């Protein structure tokens, strides 16, 4: 129709519809992202063991009683005893060869 502007023919309602659709899409994206984040957090929490502090020990899981205990006996305090003995022997041999 001649003489009618775009806004008078319903252009304003189209713009409002686009704004509402954009807001709806943003809200849906926010809800989806939040839900995915909560699911991810729940999976991460349930997949890790709980640490417990008992009598000064940090125990990694509730199944520590069924775990096999490894014992490592104490070794020598001076860890380079063979190297020190070899150096002493080399020094003594060098004194003999002078």
C-alpha cells in the first residue's frame, strides 16, 4: 500500500519477534551450558576418591585396609659408598706410583 511506512505494516512486531527469539536462544544456551557444567562437575567428583585424615595419615580412599602395604627397608645412609671406596683406592694407588 502506498503511503504506509514499514513500521506501520508490522515491521516493529518482526523486530520484537527477533529480539524475543534471540533472548530465548540465549536463555536456552545458558541453561544447556549450566546443565552440562553441573553434569561434568558431578562426574569429576564421583570419579575421584575421597581423602581422609586419620591419626595424622592422609589416606587416599576408603579401601586402604584392603590395599597391600609395601615395605622398603632402610638403605645405607651414605649412598655413594662404592664410589668413595673406588676414589680411596685410586688415591692410594696414585701415592704408591709417585
